[in-house]
């Protein structure tokens, strides 16, 4: 599968899945005040890609309420096409309460209130949008239950028929799955359809039984992945294809909130890969390191602000950090 340009494709990246209102606990551990910030892993990636210069679109669902309106406007104001965003008057927009963990600065406990985004039916999908993108970006959130997992598999099928790349950013949330067996059945099937896979250290362990990228990446490639990306936070990121493996150091910043860093890393990686305009297997080590430096810089900058969508850096900010 390749990243070569297709003049018939309307979008560079279509991100499908999670969109929610993140409700941040106040500065006090005992505060009952929660500050809303637009978020959701896939919505954040869509906004980040647009801010970095990609033609970006989003497919998902919100409720017909104040949070839903705010989320739609947050995407639009960042340059994301929301044609594929469905509004359901019978469902609430999903919200996530983020409570501070004792002794862990900028670390949160997630309390997800189920709502519209995980009730994306097959008929909600904009198939024309899926057929008109260079990359379809997915996560595991829609795989946790019906009807959304059926919608995600239909999207994968459409992408396969249209010849675009599938990027899977795992974003594993253990508490959402009905059982451990469901996790492995769905993820194993998804890996066989994935061209670009992004995982963190704990997700690498889940999929391969090891936290060591030098051992885990080959196991991912054996399962059909074309390009594996493993992020280790402020330490470094690892990459691997059938030809090349390596690592790129992370950028050190004064971190405020790491919540959206991984989603923004993924968006930046896809943007830079598309700009190289080559088949994945043909990318050189220098080109892969360029892509991962770009993604590392974007992810690091995201940590310097609170929020996810609002923390996504623009192109000039990333290039300024790279120049240092």
C-alpha cells in the first residue's frame, strides 16, 4: 500500500470515531468544578491534521445539545470538514470527567459518560467521504460494542475497496470492553487490515507480550502491519517497516497536560508521511526519521497546553521547535 498522491481524492485524512467533551477537574483535588474542553481521540487527530496543513475531515456522532454544537464548531474553526459528523437529537453528546490523580501531576482518572459517539450505526457513515481520502484513521473505541464496531468494519471494507491506507491508533481503554476475549478478537482482526499502527508502551505489551520495541515491532509486522510506530512519551519514539527499524529521541518541554499528545503525534506523523508521497515500503531511514521528528515535535508541543483539540500546534510552531 502506498502514500502516493491521488488527484481524485478530496481529503488527505479522514478520522473516524471518538468525539467528546472533556471535563477537567479544577486545580483543587477536592474541587467539584469541571472546565469543558473539546476532545476525543479521533476528533483531536482530525483538528491537529488540519492545523498542520492537511485536508482533514471527521466522521462521528454527537447529540443535539450544547456540547455537540461546541464540538462541531471546534472542528470547523480548526479547518476540519464536518460533513460526516452526525447529530442525533435522541442521544447526549459523550462527556468524560477527568479527575486528578493524587501525587501524579497532569495525570487523570477517566469517567466516561456513554453517549452518541459510540452509537455510530452503519447508516451513519458517509461512504463517499471514506472512498475519497488518502488515509482513513481509526482507533479501538468503536470496536468495543455494537453497533459501532459494525460501522468501523464497514469503513475498513470501503477503504480496502478504494485503495486507501488504514491507520489504526489503538487508544486502548480497558474499562470499556465487555470482556478480555473481545479485546483480542477485535484487535487481532484489525491488525490484519492495518497499514500504519501506532501504539504506546502498554499497548505494545498488550499486543505482543513485550514492552521492548525492538522485539515487539517485528511481531506487529508479522501480523500484516506495514509501518509500526511506538511512542514512549518523553523518552523517544520507535518505527519499523519490513526493511528498516529505528528510534528518534523526544523533545523535552515543560509539560502541562499530556492528554492529547498521542493523538496529535499520530496526526502529525500522517501529515508528514503524506508529504513524502511514497509507498511505505520505499521510505528510507532518513525519511522515516524526518517523519518521526516532526511527529515528536508536534506531540511535545501539545503537552505544553491544557486540552487536546485546543492544544494542537500549528505548522509554524512545529517548524520552530524543529529548527532548534
